[in-house]
C-alpha cells in the first residue's frame, strides 16, 4: 500500500497596498476553480500541472495564506492563491495579518508549529519581517517573498512588481504628456506624495523610476510628503497647494496617495490645472481617470493575481517536487493605464473585477 504524504504549506501574505487595518484574523478554506490564465514562468506552470496529474493520489498538500488587509489588492492576490490551489487539487487556508508585524509573526509561528514546509510572505515590512522569515528557514520551511521584497537570505525565490519598473512605466507616459503640455525651457513644479514611512525603499524606487524619465525637463521638486493612507494624502496635498499655488504636477507613489491627492485638488477647484500621475490602480482610480475633472492622467497597475498564482505554484514545486524556479526573482508585468486609452482601462477593470470576485 502506498504511503500518503502530508505536506503542509503555509503561506504568510501581507499586501503592498498601504491602508492599515486592525482586528483579529479569521481562517477559511476554499476550493474555488480557476478559469483565468496566469502569467507564471514556464517551469512552474509545467511542473505544477505534471505534479497535480501524476501524484494527486499520493500527495495531499495544504497551503495557508494570510493577506495584509481587506482591500481589493489583497482579495485579488488571495484569489490567485485559491485558483492555483484548485488547479493543483490542493487545499488552501486564508487569514489576514491586518498590517501588524506581531500578527504576522504569530501567524507564521502557528504555521510552523502545524508542520509548515513552505511559507509565502507578502511582508509587513522588508526589514522587520526578515526575522520571522529566518526563523521559518531555520525550522526547515522554504520561504517565498511575494509582492514586496524581503531583505533576507532566507528567501529561496520571490515574485514582485518591481517598484522602479512601476514608476518608470508611468514616467514614460508622463514624458509624452510633458511633450504636449510643457516646454523644455520652462520650470515644472512637481510635488511628491509618498509612502516613505511604510517602505522607504519601495517608495523611493517608484519615485526615482518616474523622475528618471523626465531628465530632459527642468523639474523643481516643491514638496515631498508622506500620504500612505487616503485621508493623510488629502491633508498633505491640501497643505502643499495652500503653500504652493503654482504646482503643475503631483506624482503619487501609491493608490491611496492618488485617491487623496486627486480629491484634494478637485476640492480646491484646481485653479492651476494641476495634473496627477501615479502608481497602482482600482475601480476608484478608473473613475478618476474617466472623470471630466481631467486631473488623473495615468497610472501603472500591478498584477496581484499573477503574483498569487506564481507564488503557490513555485512554492509547491520547490517543496513537493524539489524544482528550483527558473527565475529566482520573478517580475510580473506592469500595466500602464491612461486617459488616452480608455478602452484598455475598461478592459483592465473588467479583468480586475473578475479576479476580485
């Protein structure tokens, strides 16, 4: 009689979206089927499908996943986990760290005590989360960093939307906009709304990626303020506009920054015809791009669904099949969305809503 193998894979996930939440996590089990295709590496997709077909009777795998907060980014990511698990014929448990390092640590320790052999961490913080990642590795678990880089040698692989690439994507489009609306002989006043306090490295990379594309222009950085949640972004934008009535452009490094910034500009009446460029997207940002207010010009969306499916398949293959990923640092595609191509924006939203169900 064949021996049944029980492999417990627990996935700790804390999303890159920046609104903090509180409360205790709840755990659930799902076997949701996937009808959407994910852009995973060929090795992960091939070996995962082979494994699910050849060893379904011999290997039972349970994965656990925690999200950072109850927002759309996290929900789409978790749905990617669930769809990949369904494709592999395995179970997945989900919970939420609520943007708390203590909760993240507690959840991962519980997973390790339960016999976890794989931990996927979408970390609360790239530096402080390294300690629990190293604890997991010391206890024999494979550690995968998802959505945000984790600064630890304990990580066997990662999957992210690179922060510099996200800013660069928006910056390339902003350069096209500048060519139509500004002269290279004039000074362009730019203000930055960041999430420096939450993740200085990621926030700065997005900003650098954006500004590097505008090196041909005389850019005057008027202000750089943190706005990692929408209310705070609204307040700092209002303060910046009050002190600097001639702001031409805002660049916001996160979805929450865009939301607060655009709302503040519109509330102020936008006397200087200030425009906004950003990173991240949601249904709310789509509405802003399509608005007659003409403030938000473009943003670059991440792809949390692909990251979720890639993380599960890669960790499964590594733990169960001993397969090393072809790409140690997988980068999901950046998705540029602009007012100049609203058909693409509508298609992105339709796909996003499908994955968010």
